[in-house]
C-alpha cells in the first residue's frame, strides 16, 4: 500500500526523458508560431505608438498632451490580463469580435506603447537643449532636428530600458494562453493536463522562455556596443 | 547695410533682458559685442537668429527680406531668418553621433538639399581651412576643445551664411587652446565675412572688430570703432567695465 502510493505519484515526480523529448517540439513550435511573432509584431506596433505618444506628450498642444497622458495612465494603471480580457471577452458584447491572435497583438501593442512612450520621452528630454539649437542654427526645421539630431542620440539612451520592456513582453505573451492563443505556455498547459506532469512541463516552458530572453539580451548588448562608438570611453 | 534691427525687446518672464535695441551691421564688418555678464549680450546674439524669440522688434535685410516680431512671425520667416546666419556656440554643440566631416555636411545636405559629392568637397575644404584636414573622420569626443570649436566654425560656414554669429567662442576653452580658434576667426574677418562676436577677449576685439557695442542693463550704452570704445570711452559705465576687465584684481 505504502509502496504503491509512491509508485502512483512518482509519475509526476520523476523526470520523464521521453516526455521531455516529445513535449519539446510542440512547445518550440508554439514559440515559433505564436510567442515570437506575437512579441515582434506587438513590439514593432508598440514602438510606433510609443514614439507618437511621447511626441504628443512633448508637444505644445494641450489636447494632444492630455490624450497621451490619459492613455498612458489608463494602460499603466490596469492589469494587462484585464486589458486582454476586455478586448477578447468584453468587446463581443458590443458586437466587436476579434480573433485570439489579433486580440493579443492589440493588447500587447497598447501596453508596450504606454510603457515605452515614457522611456522615449525621457530619452528625448535627456538630449541637451544645445543639440536642438545647433540643428536650428544650421536652418533645420523642428522635424529635421528631431529625426537627424535628437532621435539618434535619444535611441542610444533608450536601448537598455527598451530592451527590458522587450524581454518583459516576451514573458507577458504567456498571458495570451488565457485567451486561447496556442503559444508556448498554452502548449505546456495542454500537455501537462494530459500527462499529469505539471512540474516537468512548466519547468521546460520556463527554460525555453529563459533561453529566448537570454538570446535577446545578447542582441541588446551588440546593439548597445554599436551605438556606443561615438561616446567617450 | 546687411541687416538693420529696430526696437529689439526680449523678456524672460518678468525679467526684461533687452530693453529696446537698434543695431545695424554693415556688410563685411565685424561687430564685437562686449559688456558685463548678465548684460544681455548673448541674448542679443541669440535673438539675431531667433534661437530666442524676440518679444518685439523688426529685422530688415538688404535683399528686402523683412521679419517683424511685433506679431507672431510665420515658421517660414523664422527658417529664412535662421538660414541667413551661421552660429558658433560657446560649448560647440557639435553633433556627437556624427564625425567632424558629417557635422559640416549636415546643413548643406539636409537643409539646403545640395548634392552630397559636391558638399563633401566643400566640407573637406572648410575643414582644411580651419586646420583639421587630418581629423575630419574623427568624432567630436576624439577632438580637443579647440578642435571641436573649429569644426563648429566650419559647420556654420558650410551653409554659406550672410552673417556669422559667435557666442563667446573661446570662453569654454583652456587658455592654451584659445589662440587657434581666434586665429581662424581673424582669418575669416580678413576674408570679408560679416560677423557679430560676443566676446570677453578685449585685445582680440580691438584687433578684428570694425565696430564695438558696449551693452549693459539691456541697453546699448555706447558704440563705435574699437579705438574709441576700447581706448577712449565716453560713458562712465564703459570706463568702469574696461577698468575691471583690464585690472581684475
């Protein structure tokens, strides 16, 4: 009886090499099909939103700055999971039905847009005023000075914090599992429920996330090195 | 007459820095602007290319271009005004993410939309002129203060301005680097560039300026040829200032 008990529960406790092998592929596929595209699309769209929001907040127009401020406050002040649920489970009440994957992209883009806009705004403000003036003095318009002089310098400052946002996003995409996107973690959940091997499968999923994040931080380091070339060491 | 400015006023909040100045700059002349710190001389210079927006005043150029600040001037007028002058800053303000050559090319290529190959030749010759032909591919942080300021001068010259503005161009430099920058400015004066220079270097002002403005308390107190203003000033405030500059202790 005692002996039996151990045997029964050991199904979940011992590392199952076969299960590891058979579970790896679906999870990696989930990452390639959903986690990574979700991250890349959301980040790209989010960065556009972030730049526009940062510029709106820095603009002299009170209305634009106000809209941007409310947007950032609302997104940062509410849980990402709740935003995701409002878009996927809530909007159908208004007759707006969006598929899981685009729903996730919308939610994550808006989320990244709000957080990254603050980073971009701070980076733009960190460029000395004399740089704007030097641009104006050679006859540049506001737009030319921004794109040629200010943003390239702001980019360098913003890479480390934006990389944090990016890596957070990779991990946040696991929330999409709750709106039926069959990404990495959803795959892990499905297999875990089937095989009763929760610990092993969730740790496997965790390690895959870790590896992705680690690779991304290597890329971050390379970008930073490239952008440091004009800075005094 | 290259430019004539009438009734120039500038306030920062409650503080009125320029209290109505009339200035005329002859083509080919070098104007030295001197005065105690806080007198408004830098503000005056920055108003000349609208880096500070004057609260009042009108600009008239020899080619018929007029811009008035008595009502809000259009963006186009501001751009046109700025493109008439080149500015050299006290702290250089070079673009740190661009090489010396790229700094100089930026204005002609981006603002004036000139052809790159042509601009490159112009930029190289300007850098050679300021003695930096060998350093044109270095970034600003790889250059000394004096070298950076000379790149700053080349960058301002590159847009072929009608008027060169210098805002205390040697104040941020170590004493041993002042000479190389002043030499370049002197050379420009000899070539006939029209220039307005805010400076503390009285000896230099005496050597290069055709006309000296002494400014104090937001007014032009006295102006005239350097032999007059710097050697035989009529106003007590000018005398006091010169005395303090020449005998600092």
